[in-house]
C-alpha cells in the first residue's frame, strides 16, 4: 500500500477538561507539497500561559515547515522530523531563558508523518501513539516518565503504574534541556491502518481496552473522538484531553 490517500479520514478533538482553567494541549494536521500528512500533538507545561505557548509554538512551527516540504523517501521524513524537533527544542530553551514569564516552559510531543514508502512516528514525553495491530489497540511509543521507566525495568506492575502518585513526572520533554532524546520509528503501511495520538488527559482516565472498544464502535470518526473525550471527562477530566484519530479502513464505522 502506498501513502494514505483519498480513503483516509482524520479528526482532531481537544477539550480543557473539568479541572483546568486553560487548555495547554495543542494539536493540528498539515499537508505538504506532495499532499502527505503531518499530524502533531503537544501537551504543554509551565506557569501562567507558558505551557499553551510552548505547545502551540511547536505544533505551528512544525506545520508551517511541513507545508513547504517535499521528500523522496520515508527516511528523509525521519531525518527532517528529528532535525526540526531539535530546532524547536532549542527555540523553547532560548525563549524560556529570555523571558521570565516563560521560565520553565516545555511540552511533550507525539507526531506521525507520511511518505510514499511508509510513515514515521516521533515522540518525546508521555503523549502516546497507538496502532491497531492484529485487531488490538497497541501502544507503539514509550512514555518518557519516571513511572514509564520503572514499568519497563520491571520495578512496577501495570496496575501499580496506573495508580502511581508520581506518574506525571517526565524524564524527557521539549524545552527543558538542550540535550534531547527523541524516539523516531519508521513503519510500513497496512491496509487497515488506524492510528491514535493522544495526551495523557485521555490515558490517565480511560484504559486501553476501553479506548479500543470505542474505536471499534459503529460511529463516525468524529463521534468516536468525542466519545473518548467525553468518557475522560466523565471520569473526572482532571487534565486537558486531546486526540487525533487517523482511520484508513473505509469499511469501518462510516
């Protein structure tokens, strides 16, 4: 299968939740000169408006540069993403040092970008990407958080991790340090490709099995995205909630 093409359906849904006064999440999708898609989601952090400035700045800058781009291969896309994300990190570090009200600004990032011979998923922080693999929703990114590290090392069980009081402590994010560890992976297309990008405002409230059940619901993509956000809010909505859903399987749900 080559590129996502006309059969692709995509939706972005965000909500500030029940407890937060502002929405520090920001997400959007963009097309480049080849009509290839970039979808980016950031979950900002920092006092005052620093968090929402950080997330919107990173997403918008990446999108603006993507719209001017042209790539020969998926490897070129992966290299471009790594370079651009590093530049955005440098920009955040510079701004936080330059302006006192932006001190401590930072953001997570998860993104998916398509090419003619595959697609790329990049992440830093605890915003996640999922794919449907063998009919099951599978997280394909690692959480760069204290709890994520303890879970991978076997020091915590999945149940202990889900209820851990320090699960919001990140080990990697944009804007904190000039040294940045970005996870970038290249994937081949599947005919029934489905990708979910989301902030932890969803996954801290809704279990993966519950997300999977909603994804398979016989509803439009827009309705399924709203169902995810609504369920997170019903559970307390303690954080901003953002999802990007990308569905390539035309026979499902529409």
